[in-house]
C-alpha cells in the first residue's frame, strides 16, 4: 500500500470545509470559525489542492458541494467525530473515575472491608465497573507495578519511589484472647504485655505479622513460634485456646457466635493506616487523589480518618 503523508492535512481545515457545507456561505462559515473570510477561503483552496478535488461549486449567490466534495466532506465529518471522541476519552481517563477499575486488596483487609465498600461505591460511582483481586502485599505490589491492577488498598507505608500513596482510614488493633487466658484477669493491659510465648502470628509474607511484631516491640521469631496461614485460621486458633494475638478492628465484625470463646481488649496507639496506592506514572493520579479523599470521608464503622493525608 502506498504511503500517503498527512502532514498537510489539518483538522482545522476540515472544520472550515464542514462549516461551509453546513452554512452554504463562506462569510458565515468564517464567522462561526472565528477567522476572516479571506483566510478561510484560502485554507479551503489549499485543501482542495492537497486532495486534488474541487470541493465546492461557487458563484456569487450559490455555494454547494460537488459530488466528489459531498463524499469527502462526509468522510471529514467522521474524522472530526473521531477526533472529538479521542479528546473525550482522554478527559474521561484523567477525570472522574468511570469504566473498568482494577483494585487489589490485601488479604487481611479484603473480606472485612469490601462488603461495606461495594454499596458505597455503587451509589457514589455508578459508572464504575470494579474488578477486585485479593492477595498478600508483595504480590499485589508486583501486579500494580506491571499494570495488572490500577489501585491497591493496603497497609501503609509502602516502600519504593514508583508509587503514590494516600491514607484513607486508621484501623485499630484489638487484643483477642481465649476467655480463660490469664491475661484477661489483668485490669489493664498494654501491647507490651502481649510479647509472651502465647502470641500467635501469621506466616511470613503477611504485612499484619510485621505490624504485630512492631507494635509489640518484638524481633521476628521462628523457633517454636506458632504461626497461622491466614487471619481466619489465626482467629480459630485463638478460639481453640492456642494463644492470643492482635486482630484488626474490621476482622471482628460478625463474630457474635464467638463471645463465649474469646475476649477482646482495646489498646492505646495500636492501629494500622490503610491507604490507596497507585503508580506515579498513571495519568489518573488526580482522579485517584479524589477517590482517596472520598474514602477518607467515609471510613468503615469502628475506624477513623487518618491523622494526615500523606504517608
């Protein structure tokens, strides 16, 4: 196929031709396009020379497209429509969120936060179509880096200079104990009291494990440390009397049937910051900032807005 350069063809010239066809008058077409009549006429003649076609039959009282002109002007209208669609698509991508949005959620948060999040998003973002993925933090960050997801909801901070982060809420930790554990007899507990041999943790790879160790001011332990593969397994181990642990606030929802097996205790300054994470290179950054602001204004029950907007 012969290559045809388009450097001499401009959208503005096509707009001039379409205006003349609409109004059948060069003077009114020039007024609509905001140029002089002489300037518009000259650009139409240049376009005719480029296309090697006479687009309009002209007389003092009559302007009408030639048969070839009518065919080419119809194509020109399609070109202008496609150009406008391109601009609108670009604006939609960097403006309010709509269409498909791929969100990753860390495993210790997803099952407890997403059920209340979805109705909220359906009301506030009716044009949004969500695709949700749940996993550990490291695999989710890899997916985000490789453009397999658009956003990640995770515990902050997130290491690395390729991501932007915005906190959305503060989630408290509660101590959860078997009902007959000796620590439940204490009138007041601190997180330092949890650093004993009965502390249960999640396996390596869970950010919740690292957060619990940091809150309890403990170094990672492996010998004879009892570990759980998931937050649900951790909960069942506590209920069975195997030990105690720190559990995020949202994971305590709908646990009424466990009230005879476990006891919960709040602690001061024991919480994690949950935030929204995206690639710095994503042009939707301003829309993601607005999205994070909306989530901050609607924290889940039992959680509070974060102390600051940037982490």
